[in-house]
C-alpha cells in the first residue's frame, strides 16, 4: 500500500515556499540598498605639559562616540576606523547604515 499525497497539497506547499523566498529576497534587497553613511568625529587635542591631550584617546572611545552618533541619526552602526596620531589630533571615522 503506497501513500499518495494529493497534487493540491504539493502545489500549496510549493506556493508557500516561493512566497517566503520572495519575501526574504525583498527584505535582503531593501536592507542592502539602505544608504551607507560615513563621517569623521573631531578629536579636540592640545598640548598640556609636553604631552598632547586627546578627547578621543583610543579606538574604544571612538567606537563609543560613533555608536552614539549613529543612534542619534537613526542609523545602524557598522564599523569604525581609528588612526592614532602621536604628534597631532587622532582621526576617528564612523560608518553607519
């Protein structure tokens, strides 16, 4: 005795799978076309007793400030690029999406 599945049920399941795949592809396409934004945060620096004082001292401070700025702009944080400059102000670039 062989169990047969009606074609109607197979077609219905196939239609559901196709609709779900279309929704997933649409969400992926919408997510990938969102505008990517990058901006630089100013490091306020200056000489204090033969040393340079920085408002953005390292990558963790840069990341924290970038997270805050992305949230304020209703964007999602992507990454940060931090370049330490021992003779001048550091560079902190934020990337949001």
